[in-house]
């Protein structure tokens, strides 16, 4: 037994213990036979008793006060208990008396009890009526404070009471009708508030704040954002992701807080209120039907804000080509549409929570995110159709085969009669990959008819018919918005599971670019180039090689010599296509393919122009210089000369390296002169049709050279940038190269080959000019010896007429070329020309029949006239002509004196040149017999051999 049990039973247990103790003593004494044993037990007991008595006395002494207090308390408690017993006895007697009296009046009491119950029910009913009467006021207060869940519970409970417990009260009939009407009004209010949270709470123009400071009147937009009507209570970025919402969490509403402080919870409250109203299916349908009009309203509202922010007084943005405003509009619309989709996710998540809770709601009555994204794409497509001017562009777009009739540039370069000139296509893209794929698509699917889709009535239905335009509609607006548009489409496709992997908005953009934009670009490029390569209606000549850019354009391009207008026009169009490659990187290969096609056509055009200049009437034969420039052996030899290599080094600004010595340069120039002399001196006379007689044609060739070399350089830079972006390139990419998309290796190689073709044609033009000047020297100088008389009278001392013509021709060429060629190239054209002239005149001595002193003077005057002219051209004394003049002055001496001079000073000329000199001397002095000439030639050979042996020794 535990301590508690011992305490509760202490009086009886103590008595039993005492009696047991006494009985044990009695048994011990009675059973003890020995007296002595009994005495010991008795003594022990006495001793124990004395000890107990002593201890008891000590305890009483020690606890006297407590004992006294306990005794007094016990007496008082005992008295109270006795008093209570007496009162209970009296109550018992009174209850017995009451019972007897109640039995006597049972029916009257039952009646009174029933009346009490009835009065109590009536009071409760009156309390409910009073509460029902207060419902409209409370309902208004809840709605004003936007505590819609409390308002809904209050209204639903009130209507339920009016329909059942209070249905029989006629005085509440009007109140009932009012509350039922308020039920419908509350439903509409909840839908309106829910739409407001989805659409109106989106922070309008939040993106534009990033750039508002850089645009004019950006403060107006900031002011609009600070307007309380447009201000959001809490940024949507702070919302919890819809996927993290707890579907099992009970929705509660705090009457002391701001219900709009947490938009996600506020939406949950609104959905819960709609569920309490039993309006979930109707609400879902209403929300779904409002998606497109609300999205359209966002577009209209944002458009108006952009117009108000950037349009000056009396100014209309709709007439300005400012696609940056369209870009800003779309970026803001994208931002708002993302938030709209986020809010719809929250709404659908709460609807899913209601379904999970076990409430029977048919899923087909609800909507999903696919419906939201579909409406977003539909509204954006309508906006894009309007700003991209799809309806007008679709009627004006170029033929899809890319082969619209236009003027053939090549026909103007060939020499044809004006009556036979015909017009065919300028550029043909029908063999390109893009054109063939476009033709196939259009032939199989003629479905991109935009006339009916882009109807004003359709726009008006969704709210877009009256919105403000932020820029002028144009096909080219796609370039400014393509990148952010593609990024948004990627978001849409990630959010929506498309059956074919492509969203409807992506399909629209793709069809627009392929079927309209690319054709428009082609038409614009073709028109621009056609205008720069038109025909003179009077003489049927080609203007493209006659017209050069003005000085302002030269300065803008950073060039010092005139460029062909056609080349600059093609370059500008190529630059536009390069910009399109950056703006529309997805179609980089198509634009590069278009660039290559344009370059191929222009390359053929330039080749045709070149042939038209250098080709003789016969289709098979060209001018001599053009034939040599195309000859591989001669071209390779000319390119190996120091003058050409130094020209290439100067273009690379590598002038510190000296190619060879003066003696080596003279040797190579001599080799060039010998090659030219061996090819031309054997002919009697060079026909006039085999040289370019019109110096303006040479200026044209110089312009072609400068233009194509400049053009090739710019294209080469473009190739380098594309090569750096090639998938196979491991080089580091500069910042500027990041703007170009990767392209196929095949297209890149094709572009490089075209660049090489332009560079080769430019070099051929320069070689042609180099050779043409030299052929002109042969054309005018060969008749000097073959046709002129150098044994005439004393008064015939003026320079030969052909020499004068050569000087006039060289001066005319110098005047033309100095304005068209860079200094180092001009120097290349006329460099070493004095050596060639001296070689021609010295080698022509074999064609002189005889010469006298007057003839010698005339030849020296010829050389002096040419030397003066060349000095004025090259700004350097042509010492090679002094060498030729001294050669002819040897004719003043007799052969023996010449031999003595050779022995004394050594040979200044070759053995062949001395032989020709002696032969002319013999023909000019008949007294010298042929036998004597043979003797002189034999002596000459001995002297030359001795001199050469002596110099070698």
C-alpha cells in the first residue's frame, strides 16, 4: 500500500495496528513458560513505553502551538459540519413539501412551460429578423473594404435563412428579393475584381522605365506610373509561384488586414467566394470570354501611354518611321502578358484546389493555360499584322519566284546596236535554295491570304480597331522587334505543348518573313541597284561605269579616290542585308545566300562591263593589253616584279622591307621591256582597234579597279567576321562578331570565292592599265622609225608627230588617272616607262633606212620631248632616256672611233645594239662597203669579247 492509501485510512489502520501489537504481547507472555522470559519481555515493554512517553512529551512540548491551533480548528470545523447537517435536514423537508404541492398543480405548470418555450422561439426568430435586416449594411461594408469572403458567407447564409426558417414571413419578402439580386451583383463584382487582379493590377510600362531617361519626354511616362489608379498594391514579382501553393490549406480572410496586400491570397479568396456562391462554372466561362478583350485593352492602354510619352504637341507617331517605339510597346506588352499568364496560373491553381477538395465540378466547364496562351498569340498576331502592314504588303509583295522582269545590266556593257538592246531580269534568285523552297511552299499551300484576316471589324471586336499607332506600319518593322519577339515566342512554346512543336505565332512570323519580308527585301534591293545601273535613253550606253559618287560620299566612306555609284549602291544594299543578318539571325543563311546571289550578278555585270571596254568589234578578239593581262604567264611575271610586290606591301602598310637593289630592279625592268618588245616590235603597225583610244575608258577602268578593290576589302572583313562565328572556328570572337549568326560552311566558301573574283578583277584592271600605257608607247613609237624620214633637210628638226601624239596621249592619261588612282598605283602605271621608251627607240634603229646629222638631232629631240613629258608625269628625271639619246649620238662618230671608245671606257650597250648601230651607219654612208662592215663587226666582236674577259678577270 502506498503513502496515499495509508494517509486516507490512518484512523482505522492505527487502531488495528495497536490491537495487533497488544495481542502479540499477550501471546508472547502467555506462551512463555519461563518466568524469567516473561519478566524480560515485560521489562522490554516497560522500557519501550517509557521511551515512547518521553518522546511524546518532547513532541508535545516542541509542537504545542501547532497542536493547540489544530485542536481549535478541529473544534470549529466540527461545529460547521453540525450546522450543515441541520440545514440539509431542513432542505430535505422543504423539498418533500414542494413535491407534494407540485403534484397538486401539474396541468397549470405544463401550460406555463409551453408558453415559455414558444416565447423563447419567438424571441430567437425576432433576433434573426433583426440580424437579416442588418445584412445589406454589413454586406456593403464588407464589399467596400473588399472582404469578399465574409460578404459571400453573410449573403449566402442570409438567403438560406430567408428561404427556409424565415420563408413564411411576408414582411421579409422584399428583403429576400433584394438579397437574391445582390447575390447576382456580388457574382459580377467578384468576376470584375478577379479580372482586375489578373489584368489591371499588372504594372503598366514597367519595362519602359529602363529607357525613359534616354528618350524625350520620359518624365510623362514616369508620372503616369505614379498615378494611384495605375499603381499596383504589391509587385507581382513577390508572388509565390503557383506551383508552390498548398492545395489543402484552408482559405481564411483577415478583417484587420488589407485584402489586396497579397494578390495571390486575394485571388484565392475571390475564387473561394465564387465557390461559396456556387458560381465556379459560370465564372470560369466568364473569365475565359474576357481574356481576349482584356489583352486587347492592355495593348490599347500601353499604346496610348507610349504616344502620350513621346509624341510632341500636334505630332503623330503613326506617320513616323520609328520602330523603336514599336519595340518599346511590344516589350511592355510582353512584360504585362507574362504577368497576366502568371495570374491565370494562380486562378487555375485555386480552381484545382476546389476540385481536389472533392467538390463535383466538371473539368470541361473550366479553362486551362493553353487557352490563355492561345489568346495571347491571337492578340499579338493582330498587332503584328497591323504594324507590319501585312495587308498592303501581301498585295504589293514581289513574285515568289524572285525573277520579276527587270533590266539586264550585262546587256549594257557589251557593244551592241542600240536597237538590239533588250531588258531582262537584273537578278535571278530562282536557283537559290531559299527561292526554290519558297516556290514549293507557296505552290502547295496558298493559305497566307491576309485580306480577310486583317479586317477592321475583327480588330474592332477585340478592341484594337481604335488604339493609337506608335509608328508607321511597315514591313521593315520586323527587324527591330524580331529578337524580343522570338524570345517571347520561345517562352510561349515552352509553356504550351504544341502538337507540331511550333506555336501559331511562330508560324505567322515564319510565313510573314518567308512569303512577304524576303520578297520585299529582294524588291527593294533590285530597285535600288537597277536605279544605279540604268541605261542612257539617248545613246543606249551604260551609266553605271560613268557615274561616281560625290565628294561628300567619298568623305563619308573614308576614301580618297572616286568610287562607282553602282559599287557603292551594291555595297550599301549588302550592308543592309548584313544588318538583317544581325536583326534576324534565324534567317542568316537566307540573307547570306541572297548576298551571294547579288554578288554573283554584280560580278558578272562587272566582267561584262570589262569585256565591253576591252573587246574589239569581233567577239573573239580583245585589245592587246587585255589579252596580256589575262595571259597566265605574262600576268604571273608582272606580279613577280618588285613594282607589283611593293604595291601590295604598301597596301598592307609594310614599307620597311626593301625587296631588291636598284640593279636588280633595272634587270627585271629590262626583262619586262624585252618581253613586250619581242611580242610587239615584229608587227608592222599596231591596229588602232587593238588599243583603247578613249582615255575616258581608261579612267573608267581605273574607277572600276579602285571600286572593286575597296568593295573586296569590305567583303573580306565581312568574311572574317563570319569565319569567326563559324561553328568550326576556335578563334576568339570579338564583341562585334557576336552580332552575326553562324552560317553554313558552303555559303561562307561561296562568299570567299566571290571576294576573290572581285579582287582578281580589280588586279586585272590595274595590270591592264599598266600594260595599256606601254602598248600606247609601242603604238606611237614604232611608226617613228618605220614611217618617218631621218635623212631629211636641215629644217626638219622638230620632234616626230607620233612623239607629239604620244606625249599628248600620255598627258591625257596622266590627267585622267591621277584623279582616279591612289598615288602608289599611279606610280606603278608610269614607273619604268622611260626605260621602255628608250628600249623601244633603241631597238627601232633596225627599222631606220638611213640617218644623217639632222635625223640624229631629230631623234634626240624626240627623246628629249618624251623625257620632259615623263619627268612632268613621274616627277623624276628619266635617266634611261639619256642613255638612249647617247646611243643615237654615237652615230656622229665613225665606227672606228666607237670601237676606240669601247676599248677606252668599256661597252655601254649590248653587242646587238652596237651591230644595229654599225649597220645603220653603213646604210647612211654608202662609201662603206659591206666587206668593210663585216670587218668592223668582226673587230666589234673581238673588242666586246676582250672587254668582257677583262672585266670578268
